């Protein structure tokens, strides 16, 4: 089984909590390939209006990782992307092409404060959709308003195109009542679109899709696991 990882902080020196050196990035490239990742979308943080995003450096680091993967003979496709903190400037930055979308498609990985209110989350995601993009809500299990009110996810899906991404590590750790209920409802109703690593390093936040695949297969079936860790990502990338 090969995986498509749509949320991965691979590129060194672009994230405060990501890889600090080129060698650490190279290690993450090797680790991803060894874990079964065939397509990886590099998603450094972008904070529109709050922090400068160096698009040229981003492309240089991505090309560096690509060259290394090729030199090592790894079967790993590396694609551009970003994890965009939603701010008042996010949609403008997306429209201007200054914030990389996932693999150059119309899907934009967006994140919010975990304490965001339901109405604000709904309004913000709608703004992304109205700007012409499909918002992919990064690690949707982190938002208390959604976890406590999972019916909101169904309501959002009915109103406009939106996707929900869950971190692989969430399936591999102990879950409290609300999170367990939320994931069960999201998975059983087919509302989860992507399971991704959100990897940042080689230790505390490393790629773990193979372990997640086993766990999701055990709970929800191998077909569901294959779709969320592979097929959906491949289908999105085919927009290219």
C-alpha cells in the first residue's frame, strides 16, 4: 500500500517547529519513503499578514528535497503546498497565488485557532470557498466547536465544498470521550476526506501513515483506510 500525504512540514528552515537543517529534511525524505509514502505535499506554515512567506526560498528547498530523493532512488513525488493560518488577508493571498495550494490544485489547507467559535469557523471557511478554493480544514479534530458539535461538519458539507483532514497520530493515541465520539461520527458518516501525517521532524512528530493505516483498517475496514490515506489524495493531485 502506498500513501499520499497531503500535510507534511518537510522543508527545513521554513517552520519554527519543523526541520532545522538540510540533513534533518533529508532524513524526513527517507523516513517518508520507508513508511510507504509515494506522494508528499510539502506544507510549510503561511500566516498571511503576520509573517513574511519567502516563496522563492520555499521553491528552492522543495527542489533540494526533490533532487535528494532522486539521487537516493526513492519512489517519492514531492509537491508544493502550504498550511495557511486563516487571517483577514488569507483569501487575498490565495487569489494572488502567494500562498501555495495543495499540489497546485484548487484545494487550500487552512488552519484556525483551536478555540474558534462555530459561527466564525463557518463564516471563514465560506470565505475561502467564495474565493474559488476548496478549503481543507487541517487537523479538524483540534477544534472544540466541531468536536462538541459534529453535526456542523455535515452542515458545512451541505453548504459549500469543504474537506476535513485528520492527523494520523489521532488514531494512534488515547482519545477522550468527546474526541472518540467525534471521530466515530465523522468516520461512520464518511465526512473525513484525508488522513495525513502533519509530520514536523524525525522524533516527536514523525510520519506515521503505515501505523495509522493498520489502525484505521482494523476499526473501519481496509477500503476506508486506503481511500483516506491514498486514493483521495491521488484523486486530488490528478487535477494537475
